[in-house]
């Protein structure tokens, strides 16, 4: 049982603050790897997830990418940290939480994308300017922020 599940046993549905990390894995064409998630069902999003005890944000990002895609990340660059009123979630089961998410990007990774069927239905690279419509809103904003960063540096 993971840390969040243990907390839920103690606090029920009361709001929690949860820290997570996501990663924009970018290929040589600046296409980003997205996964069609099992939760929220069928929506596209970035690989990532919640921090476990004893992890750094970077450790969380690397572990989640490996668990969800089978790929190993070598270098991570911080894009930004996302939180605030737009990052408060209430699930259908009544669980409430405020997220704080570190978003990283990298071009340095090894391995071939392999779908973890408990996490996703599919993995696919998308042009950062042609993202799928059915995408997790916060993840879409993160990719758009990266695209703007590229224009500022380009």
C-alpha cells in the first residue's frame, strides 16, 4: 500500500496536499510523449505521478516515467511548479486534494516506450502544437508553457 492510500485510511475524504511530478519527454522533432490514461479514463496526459516518502521531486519524476513507459530519464530540466485554486480536485468517490506538481522536460532518455496496461491504454508522440483534444487540462497548459519557452529561446 502506498503513502496516499495509508493517509486516506486515516483521514477519509478530507482534503490533502499532494506533491507530484510529470515529465515532457521530447524527441528530436520536439514531439512530446503522451499516454492515454486509464484515469481519467481515456484522456491523454504526461507521464508522472505522486511522490512517495523519501523521494526528491526528480526521483519521483524518474520513477513515474519508468513505471509508466519503461523509459529511463537521464537529465531533467525544471519547467515550472504548478499549484493554486485551479489545481484543487474532488474525485467522484469524494476524495479531495490540492496538487503541487513539478513539471520537467528532457531530451535525454533511453528505451522504447512500453505501455504499462495498469496506467495507460497507449503511448504516442505528438507535435507540441497539435495536441489531442481529449487531454488533461493542466498537462496541456504545461506543454503549451514549454512551447512558449522554446519560442523565447529560439
